[in-house]
C-alpha cells in the first residue's frame, strides 16, 4: 500500500484513537508486504508508553563558552534498523533477520518494532517531519542518518521526506548498524564485504533521495574494518564511535576537536583510532563532552531528564572549546524517541529546550548550527592553515602512514 493513501486514510481524518488503531492494525495484518523469512513475520508494536514529559531544570552556566571559540552544533537524527534483514552480500544473509529493538521510556515499552508494519513506518515518518519543523523554526540543522528497511521503504513507496529534508537545509547521511546488515559475525568479515553492504545501503538512500550528496556515516562499533570500508564506499566523515553493545560514546573519545583517525576503531582504550594521521582520509567528528556517556541521554529517563542531560553536555562542551581549534558537538536522537505526555505533542518540550537553552547560545555567538559536512569543511580549512599541528593538543604531529 502506498504511504500517502495509508496516511490520509488513517491519520489526517483525525479519527478517534481506538478506531484509528484498529484500522492500522487491520491494514498491517492484511496488506503489509510479505517478508522473505516466514519464520519472522512482522510484529505489530505495542502502543507508545504513556510518559510524564517532566519539566526542564538545567541551564548552561553563564560563563561557559565564548564567541571567540564557537561550538559547531547539530542534531544527529537517525533511524534504527527495525525489521532489518542481513544483506545477501554477507555470508550469513539474507535469510537471517536481525531482531532490531527500539527501546524508549522507563518501561522500554517499544520493542520488536518493524518498519514493514504501516503503523510503525507512518509514526516514524511523521515524527521526523514534525521534528524537522521544530528544529527549522529555530534556524537549526540536522544531519539525518538512515538505513534499511526505512530507506528502502521510502524509495519503494515514493515517500519524499528525504528530499524535503534536504530542501529545508538538512543533510542526509548513512546510519550503519553493522550486525543488522552484516550479521553477528561482522567482526570476522573482510572490509570488502563491509564496503559492498555499505554501498547497498547508500544506493537505497539515493533512490529515496535522487541527487543527494552523502558523505557521512555513524556506526561500525569498534571494528577495525569500519574506516577502510567507508573509504571504499566513498564516505569521508565519521561520527559517533560507539561500543558494540550499547549506543554510547566511548569514554576515551569524549572531545570537541575533530581529527583524522590513524586506523579504524578496535575496542581498545587509547588505540590507533585516537591517534591523528594528517594523511588520513576520514575526518572524525566527536560528539562532544557528554554528561553521562550517552549521546541521546539515558534511555530509562523521561523527556525532561534526557534534555537536561543534553544541557549538561552542551555546558561541558562549551567549557572544553578553545579559540585556536575547530570545536564540534552533535546530539543523537532516534526517530520517534520523544513521546511527550498522554494526549500531548511529542516535541513540545524539545521546542522549549531549544528556546531556553540553544537559542540564547546561538544569539551570543557561542554556538553555531552546522551539518556534519559543514563541520568537516571548517576543520579542513583550519587544517590547511595549520600544517603540522595536532588538531587537538597543538603539539607537533607524529608521523603517520595514512588511514588503513
């Protein structure tokens, strides 16, 4: 079923909640596209958790940051691989279906969602639109990182949301949850397999958004193949180095200054990934100095607590910024992460957070909105005018041998 027909029939008529849910469940059961693996049929997600969105309680310290050391800032919005199948290019695929899980709220109520279910696909699509509208009202920028099945469904159903995001000034990137697309043995695979699957993912994004310039990606966990594979796929900007088992920034990577990693991540503290290589082909954009190690805030917190955690991260990142470096921070958010109170608007509190916390920093020049490619371009300009200088410490560089 085409996306617009389903959305117009179930959402825009503002039917009573029970009737709308029944219709969506009926359409999901009778008209959802068949899956390749009958052992794993699409599962209808439970209703969103009823949360108290809470009240914002934190502010950035007045002394934090300076207009002489601006922090380049954006929202990194990404889709999870809900209902993903392992690629046919991977030794395990395509019969293996990765049981992707979206966990939101104190009770982690949104489990086993699948984008092949129309209700799930509509919810995430409309939430992305609403979030983009909220951020746009504040003059903000997002880098929206996508993967299958969401990107593929956008292409197959002619959903124009990605093109609309680009027209609004946002940027499109690749989100690569390696186990979802390569299988659980991804760490043992050659980088060429990774590259083939990355290219496959990128192809679906380009079908959904013709003419898009795609340079950035996040994901790859702590696998050494990640950077080499991304180079082969034509990507030049990496963000959000995360651990293999939780979507959290590695503690040793908490920083605001970009650099060129000597090699891909290996999971060891202080490994070669943290060594700057001036001849490396990848620019790494660290997430900033985060309050609790979680890019999107603790998953067991309500909306206000997550946003307060982000405020603390902005405060710490501003204090870490220096006038003789490029300083960056990006805050990761999953599509449909914010739920708001029962019967309320999911992004009202986020709108308030942008008004109270971010807008004053932008007005003062301490913070500037920028997409990932704009951040990387600023770094390249700095690099060209500071040859032989480490982009983080100011010390003379040790000789590297190029990204591997």
